[in-house]
C-alpha cells in the first residue's frame, strides 16, 4: 500500500493541534477595565551572565540555565509558573463552563479511514471521549469488528499512545509502535491478528520511522537511532540513523543492518517495499527539505548493496509504486508545482524518464496507485482537488466533493476495486466515503453526529496583499447571521513553514469559538506548501521575514476591512506557528489583543542543538552561518524581547516531555517576557506534564488545554458569553 505524502522521517515539525477553543451564543461581555486583576507577581528567574560570540556579535543568553530542564532551579521555576497559571485560570469564571461545553460537543463518534490487507479491514474508532483511538479489525465491512489494539489499556492516564501501525501483506500480523508521554521515541511490537496476542519481538530507539514488511510476513524494515546516554533521551541531538531488517522471532540485537552512512551524520532513510515484492526502495533525506536521493536493490537479495537510482538532494522524488522495472515518482524537478514521472531501473538517465502526469496549474501534493489508476491529490488555492489517471497518464475523471474542504486517504493496493477517503471542512466533521474506482461513485460510509447544524456556519476565501505585494489567500469562517464589525472577536491562526499547507479541517474548539459569535481566520502564508516549492522557499532562511509580514498583513486586512479591531484580535500558532506568533508579537505588539504561542521554536540561535532541531536548518538556516545568523537574530523571539515594552496578554504553552521542540524554548521566552513586560498585561506559561509536542495527547488533556486557552482569550478580549442555564 502506497500512501500520498512525504517520507515518514520528514514529519519533524507538526502543524499541530490547531487551536483548542470554545463556548455558545453571545450575552454579557467580559470583565470591565476596572474589574481587571492587579499586575501579576511573576516567579523570580535569575539572570545569568552567559554571553556568546556569533561572528563578531556578542549575544547575551541570561536564561541558558533553563536548558537543563531537570535541574533543581528549573524545576522550582516550573512549579512556581504552574502555580501562577493555576491561580490565574481559577479566577476566570468562564473556565468550567467552557470545559463543560467542550466536553459536551467532543463526545461524538470519530471514525478513521478503513484500509484492507489480506482480505481484512483495519480502522480506528473513538466512541467520543476515549483518551486514545482504538484499532479494530474485521474480515468484511459488514461483519462484526473486534478490538485489535486499545491503547487506553496501556496507561491509567491515557498518555501511552499508538505511534505507528503496519499490517503485514496477508493481514495476519501488525507491527505497531507506542510512545510514552508524547515523546517521539517509539517502541515497536508485533501482534497476531487472529489471537490478539503479542509476539516476543520488540524494537527500541526508533523515531520518525515506519515498519515495512516483506511480502511473506517474515519480518520488516525499520529505522532507528543510536541509544542515547542515560538522561539524554529528551534533549540530545539525533544523528546517524540506520535502517535494519528485523526477522520475526529474533532479538533486535541480531537485526541485519541494511543501510547506514557513517560519513554523513545527518542523513536518514525511509524503507519501502514495492507491492509486487520486487524491490526495496530507500529514500534518503537530510533535514526537512523535500530533496531526496533514491537507492534501490532487489528485495530478495539480502546481501546486495543498494544502488543509486535518481536524485542527489536536488529535488523531490517521492516513490509511488512500480510497474515491473518502471518506478513511478512524484517530483518537482524542473516543475515547481509537481508532476508524476516513471524511471526504468535499467535506463535511469534523465533523458529516458517518462512524464506520466505533467505539471498543471494546481500544486500536486502526491499520488497513489490503487487498482489500475493513479490517484493524484492536488491543492487548488489551499483546498483539495483529486483526479484519476490511468497508468499511461490519460485523465479519467475528477472526484467531486460537497464543498470547499480537505480530502485525504485514497490509498490501497494494485488489485483493489475500491478505496476510501475522508472529507472535512471548517464546518463539517470528518466524514468517511467509499469510492468505487470503476464507476467513480462516492458512497457515504461513516458520518459523525455532532450536536450542531453545519448549515448554520459559513466559510469564505478571500485574498489580501502582503507587505511586498504578494497575493495571499485566507479562509474566514463564522456563524451565519452574526454582525461583523470592530467588536467581533477574531482568532487568527497561522503556520507558514516546512512546505506544510493549512487546509480546511474540523475542530470542536473552533466550532465553539464560532458558536459564541467568534470569527476564525486562517491565512495560507508563504513557507507553506499551498503553491509549490517557490511558495515554500519564499518563506525560508533569509526570506523568513516574508512569513511574518504575511501574517501581520492578514491582521491588518481584518482590521482595515472593519471585521475586527486590535482589542478583539487574538493570534495563535503551534510549533513553527509558535515561532510565527512569537516573532509577530515582538515586532508588532500594538497590533494584537492576545497572543498564544504554543510549543514554539523561540530561540533561533540554539534550536539546532536540541534533539531533531538540526534538521530544521533547511527552513530556518543556522546561526553557525554568518548571513543566516543575521537573519535569525533579527527576528528570534527570545532575543527580540525589549525591556519596558508593553506586550499583549500572552499565554505560552509547552509540555515537559516535548522532545520535538525542546521546552527550554518556551521557558526562556517566558522568563524574558515576564522580566521585560512594561505594562499590566499578563504573561503566563502553561506547562503540561507527561505530554509532548502534540501527537498522541490524550483527549482529557486536549480538552483541559482547550478550556484553559479559551478561558484566557475570553477573559483578556472580553468575549461575550451565554447566559447560564
């Protein structure tokens, strides 16, 4: 089964759980100015005397000591910050009502996209408020399904999550990975589908890797890193990944080394087995740039050295499937918006490549081969468009969708006659459809029942002009019939990085925000993947400021159009989006009414020294390069904090087990902001325990975080709340 998208190891920066927000229809406003609390008494944070020299520029780093997140001093500071936030949020009257409303709406059935292996179907399901989704298996979609994997039984607090799932080709076994407390580290295990029992096999120290079975189900390929030193597993940089083959029934110590590159510590590889079992494909990459080198070897020859086929980290080459010796790839070589090509392993020279699906006006995200078709998934102005082609590249048909939104799925094997996909929008919950490949008919398979009417809400797409004249799209969603004006509370959410597009998707928190009369706006900033590689590159390295300018211009557009005003405008982003918020609020603090930087990359001079941060230099650059240092230093949120400036009310969000974006980023930024704040606006940090960057977070923790964030926004913007029942 091939799937659309970039290799597993490039999932190094999450767009993240988009804002978790809430509440019902309007009524009295928030607290008047004279009812606001006195200035907060922030925990003391010692200013150290660390100073670094970057290419002749001296830069102070007074909170370097916070990078030791387990030191007694850091833990004491964290505990004091937790107590401060708890005290603040306990005094917000709307907090409990918000959580109640969130919980009420969150309690609906959630269905995953089914997929078939060896005549068995597998899918995920959540009855409503289960902390983790449960994996089911069934011999047919009409038969009774049984529970195959229930992560909720693995920990009392729901913090052990399923991080990967790979059924064998005959569907008799599944390799599955679990992660603890939100860490990126995964432990792979193997379960027998018929009995539900685990085998003795166990794989440790895997990260950013899938499991790829051999056709006979005797074993699988996987990637792992060297075991870190004791105590360094959440902080140390991850280098020298290797690919191994694990034979079932043997110890991990006996696994066969398939690929390594001891000369290049930053290279990593994803292993793929072709559906016909002929080849093992290795996709080599470094960093997070979509530029690869492809190696291959006959699968059956375990002693064969992988042979270079195409690419030298010059372009994207995402493997789709093969037709004998012809291998299909999605590439942007010479075509920034992408195309599908075929390369014959016996004649791999570029002049012998075949163009199967040429570049179009839309961005080609990827393609799957299912049955006798290539299913190509495009973005047209940041919304989904899906087209079917035959294997020769002849257009067959386009898939019709009910509205502007996001479709995903369309996976399967070469002998399938059906596929499944999900569709969602800002106002439509994720709905599952079965697609008949022969007729092109989409049949509703699973539709969630949420306690609201989607027809009561609307989404429009507008285009605005950024600082340098670039035309940028933005989705604006809200409840129909509300009065739009300067007093309209508005949440502006952004990301803008790593070639990741932000497309319409459903969230209970956003629904509740709109339910109480709020507007939800999402601009598609440069740095993302909405318009191909040129759009992505225009928001990277020395051009990263374009992303911040695009976001600031979105805020100015909403204000200039009379849709909101500064006192009613909140901004939020997570991960790279946390950087976005941090940069914009330090550059234009007077523009925003509240700011929520979540799990953000906030120290741009040292991010590459933690865990997988070095991989992000493809997008950000590195302070070790003089030109890139100047650009990074100019916008690094931690370093741009000015003593005595008046910053908007700010809630920084992080987690103590985040080994993607190390929590010291948020700790240092919070300490700097609290020490510099020149007015009474609160600067708070919410620190989650036993949680990571976002993936695998239990439902209970998601709802709690949502309620806290929403309560903060409601209080600080004076958002109207409904009358109590």
